[in-house]
C-alpha cells in the first residue's frame, strides 16, 4: 500500500533568492525554522502532527487484520508517527532508526 498520508513533512521555503547557500544548508535552516513555526509553502508542524496521528491510526488498524506490518517512511515524519504510536500504547524506541536500511520494531503493549 502506498499513500500520500505517509509522505515526509515538506520543507518550507522562501519566495526570494537574496542569499545563495548550498542546498543542505537551506534544508537544515528551513527544517529548524519549520520546527519553530515557519511554514511558508508547506504544511505546518501542527498539520504534520495531525497527519502523523492519522497515519499511526491507519497502521494500528492494519495490525488488526495483519499480524505484522512494515512501514517505510522518512525522517521527521517517522518521528511524528512514532510519537503517535507511543501515545497510543505501543512500545519501542522513542527515536526511530535514522541510518540507511536501519529499522526499529514497535509492539503493542498488552
């Protein structure tokens, strides 16, 4: 199953080119700005968290009809989904793996 529901939280960006910086510097700056509330041309942190809550609920529903599921996601959105899972009684690391091909297991508490 593939869904836009699980897409990475977009980076905001400015509509000007006053400064010329490398893309990785812009990415870091705008992710920091996004965390602090800046969301020009992107969903807000609050909207992304609401979507992550919805994504976590979808994953929880899928575990009711399938014993095991695999969720493949990206970066910041993974952290938001993990927070929602933990808040819904799941157990596992508060910080999901962030290395290439890394993984983290989450289990429903009985």
